[in-house]
């Protein structure tokens, strides 16, 4: 009888195990894609993969380089959820892990021959033509500014190319990824320091059951130092030290 009960428990556990499917943009060092275009590593990927493995699940992160489309896939139930949602972009139909696994650092960027060499305040860009990326949950200091001429693009890379070509005068985004793109594409862009803002981003989940399990497990991984281990692996710094930014 005991043996039969154990077998039944194992079968039920196996039946409940599944692959959790999330979507995200490629955002280094948090998500990297392989030669086949699949996201297979990165800080956020590795933390979630470990957390879900501990819960008996697998992880698949599909690259969707349109933020609004990615969130729509999770919110309509076509996927289990998505990564990198800010407080501004949260939906009442989704559940959010309480522990942010990354912070979106926002630095102003200008053409490399611009007279601007340092960020002092938002007002120094009054009247500028700025590029914004659709679906991004910008903080109020950026989202509510009425003194810019705004042009929107569906992908951040399009804004960076436009800035390099002087079709816009300002773009504000993550300096880590920007530095890699500037080098890779030989763009004529200058990143200004210090940062304009730094905001936490969150994993959003459709299922309340999965949310509760994953939320608890991620907190455990933070307490055990696993999150710091992953940050050290990719950046050489702890989570806390990495948050100080590249300009300090």
C-alpha cells in the first residue's frame, strides 16, 4: 500500500511538471540569445531557470522584440508571462514577483559630436527631438515631459540608429546594452553620465498558483546568495554593487 501511494505521488508530481513559457526582449546581460535566436542564458534567465527547476518545471524564454506584443502574449494567456515590466507598465490582470531581478538604468544618449558631455537635468534637453520605444514603461520624469518632440519606434535598436544618424537628438535607455550595441554597430553615440533614473523591473505571471510558488522560491534564492552568484558570473559584481551603475 505504501509503495502504491509513493508511485501515485510520483505520477502526480510528474504530471504537474511542465515547461513555463515566458517572453522577453534580448537585454544583455539579463538575457542572451544563441545562434538559433533562442534566449538560453543571462542573469534573469539563469535565476528563473534555477527557481523553476527547484519547483520541478522547465523554462523557455522566447525572444519577442516588441515590448507591447510580448506583454500581450502573457496577458491574453498565450504564454505564462513576460519579463522586464516596470511599475508604470503593470496590469491588474497579472501577478508580479516581489523581488526585482534587475533594474533598468536610464542614461541620456546624444550624437557623438553633440556639445552635451554630462547629464545635469532633464531641462537641458528642452526642445530636443527624442526617440521613445513603444511599450516601454518609462518613469514619470521621462513619460510626462511635455517639452520634447517625440518620435516612437517599435524597437530600441531603431532609435539608436536614428540617433547615430542625427535623425533624433536624444535617446534614453540602458547604458550597458547601449555600449555593446554602439561597439557592435560602430554607432556615433555618446552616453551621458550620471543616470537620469534607475527603476526596478519585474517578472509578470498569469497563473496565481505559479506566481505564489515562484515568488517564494526566488526569495529563497536571494536569501541563499544565489542571485549574487549569478551576478558575479556575468558582471564580476554582486547585485548590489552592479546597481551602483557604470558611472560610479
